[in-house]
């Protein structure tokens, strides 16, 4: 059997079906992605952490903490302030979980509007 180098495949083999571990990994992935998103946007704008901090009325250590993958305190308000300072729009969306069937499909939008009007 060939060995894999894919980190997610390796983690799945090590953790098995433990839901608590899977949840922790999913949360860590989100924290990493948000931290990376902030870092990428800041560096693309050509700003240092201190410069971005000044634009949002904060201090450099706050930006460093937000760009740390282990930080769990990202707030929507702070992300909106950063987006505004970088002259960008923040998009937030809900995405269905993989491998999870919907219990009951929603009616078409036109049907929902009719239900709301009645």
C-alpha cells in the first residue's frame, strides 16, 4: 500500500471517528484560514502590522494576534474594520456540511413567499 503525505488523510487515520477531535480540527482549520486571510490581505496591500493597526485604531500586537493561527477570538466587528481599512468587502456565508443530507428540503422561494403572505 502506498504511503500518503496528505495531512488530512493522515489525521483521519489517526483520529478515527472521534467527533470531538474532528470538531477541534475543523475549528483549528477555520482559525488558520481567518488568520491567513488577514495576513494575505494586509501583505497584498503592502502594509506592515503596525500600519494596519494604525488604520483601524489599534496596536501592532493586536494584528499579530489576529494573524496567529492559534488565536480563537476573531470577531466579525474586527474583520469588518480590517476590510474597511483595506478598502475591501467582507463576505460571510453558510456552507452545507459535507456528507450530510438535508432532513427536509426547503420549498422553492416563490412558495415560501406565498406562505409568508398568508
